[in-house]
């Protein structure tokens, strides 16, 4: 059985709509309403920020009306705090998976989301990136600030062991858990696209044209928050999938007795 788990079969090794399709039976109206509500809250924060950003310079002589808590770019803003809660919800779903201690793949992803939460809420990569830039006296490179290469180094040093453990767990997991792990990995890639790639593009292109700074803020922060909302739905589906398989396995065992 172990050797069967350590090899990819043709379909399970691919991240595609088929992976989500296998989780479709676990989708119900309640989950759809929750995801729609989460995304609607994200869009509300984005809309408030966008309208305020457009209105203030045009009609209010650059005098802000709302406090910094409504600025989606600010750490510990309302949108950021909402993001922390979503990461906590994802963690709760993964940790509460039946038999999680026997399924290292979900423990590996729990560790990743724990780092994401701590990094986001405590500004870990910003603080350490600044220290690295100051200590090494890093110069600006390609439009990036000196702190940006330091931040990328922190993400790399943290990401290699965390993602390495997740990949190792995926390779050693049964087919269904391997599929779930690949879906989580794809979701993390989408999150990194906004949190890292869009962040760096924001720094380089913030003065490329009028309004570029605010546009990239919406793409970066808004994309990150919407992705987290959808990941909450994915985490619920994965938990339901494992619970369903555990229930079927118990019923089968009882029948054999």
C-alpha cells in the first residue's frame, strides 16, 4: 500500500478542474452563501478604498475623510484584520480534519498558513527585510527599494522548508489527500501571485502613470483578500471530503465484522 501512495497516477498528478470536480458533491447552498458573503465583504472594503481614493483628490482638496483603518494597504486595517480571521478559519478547518495527526499533508499546510498569519499580522518579512537591507547596505535594484530584496530573501528562507515539507507530504499521501494537497498548493500559488509578485510590481510601477499606485494597491490587496475568501471555501470542502471518506471507511469496516 505504501508504494502505491508514493507514485502519481495519470490524472491525480495534475492540478485541473477535475480536482475541484471531485469535491463538487460536498458543495451545498450554505457553503455557497458563506463564500459569496466573504467575497462581498472583500468587495465592500475595496469599493470604500477606491471611492475614497478617487473622491479625496478631486473633491476634498486631498484631505482624507476616513481613517487609516479603511486603507486596505495599511497593516491592521479593517480589511487586513478580516484577512487574519479568514486565515484562522482556514487553519481551523485543516487542524480539525479527522485523523489529522495521521495525515501529515494537512499538518504541513497548517504550518504554512500559521507562518502566513504570523508574517502578515506581525510584519515579519518587513521587519527582517529592513534589518537585512540595513545590515548589508543593499542598493536599489531594478526599481525595487533596498528593503524589497531583503523581504524576498526572508520569504525564500521560510518558504523552502515549509513548501518542501508540503511537497514531501503530498508525494507520500493517498490519492485523494494528494489531490487535496495539490489544490491547496495551487491556491497558495494564487495567493503568492498577489502577495509577492503584485507587491513587487506595485513598488516598481507605482509611478508609471497617474493612478498606478492606487490601481496596484487594489490588485495586490484586493486580490489577496478575495483569494483568501475562496480558500476558506476550499478548506471547508477538503474537510468535508475527508470526513466523508472516514465515514465510508468505518461503515465498510463495520460491515466486514
